[in-house]
């Protein structure tokens, strides 16, 4: 097996680690009252999505240029990760806009 091939077991371990990290991040603010505020979390999430998109673009460009160290499977997985993170960010934005609109429509 070459160093460029993606091992399904390694990918599964990475996915489980990310899920555990997300779960820990979801629990942490409730346990720690002086944790990061909402604006910081939102900014951090947007930066993470941006970084994922930039990284996937760089990989795609390297593959298009014929870089022997970049495989098509790496490029596709990177592009899908960027797409999923972007879609999740859009859903969060939509929920925030809906919540804002509901608050604005409330009668005092």
C-alpha cells in the first residue's frame, strides 16, 4: 500500500475523533460559564470552513497540475469535507436568520 492511499480505518478513526471533539465542544460551554462567547464561536467556525475550502482548492489545483503526491481520492474527500462544512454553516445561518425574524415579529 502506497503512502498516498487512503486507509478506510484511518478515515474512520479521524471521523470518530472529530465527532468526539464536537461532542466535547458542545458540552464545554455549559460546564464553563466563562467560556467563549457566541461571536467568537461563530467567527471560529467561519474561519474553519474557509480554511477547509482553501485547502481543498489547493489540493485540486495540485492534482490538476499533475502533482504525483496528490491522489484523486484525497482531492474528492477534501472537497466533500469543505462542502459539508459549508452546508452546515449555511444551515446555522438560516436558523439564526429565522430566529432573528421571529424575535423581530414578537409583540411587546
